[in-house]
């Protein structure tokens, strides 16, 4: 794992943008992980669901995205929108904008 940066700017994007989603761990302890996620049109593969063992609080800082839950509920997100996804609530990402790219800040809580 690359070293955790001591400082930076959440809106400083690599040039060129990577073809795959980019996850950067900003801070991590045994019980907490904070990461920036850059999405440029990526979505969860069809018929796949995230089923995480930890709670995740995520805020979309830039771009637009759509989350869908296994029960059919859907949530459209824009800049500043946040959501708490409880552990084991199956969900997927059905849309992320590429222009502008999505900049997410995610906080994962372990136990």
C-alpha cells in the first residue's frame, strides 16, 4: 500500500485521469479509514452488489452519481450530498459522471 499523504488537495486530479477508479487512502487506523475516490464513468458490474462488513459514510464533492440498493431504492447524488451505508446493506453504483469526474470522500468505520 502506498504511504498515506500528510497533506494534499482533494480536488487536485491526476492528468491524465486514470481509466479505472482511483482510491487514495488519506488516513487509516485499525478502526477507521478515510479515502478519496475518483470515478470517471465507472459503475458496478451488472448483477454485482457491494456487501461491506463495515459502515461507510460517503459524500460526493464533485460530479453526479446514482446509488441503488438491493431493495430497489435509488439515490441520486450531487455535490455536497452524503449518505450513510450501514454494514451489509447491499448496494451498487449505477452511474458516475465523467465530466466532471466524481470526487468522493468515504469514511469506513470498523467495529
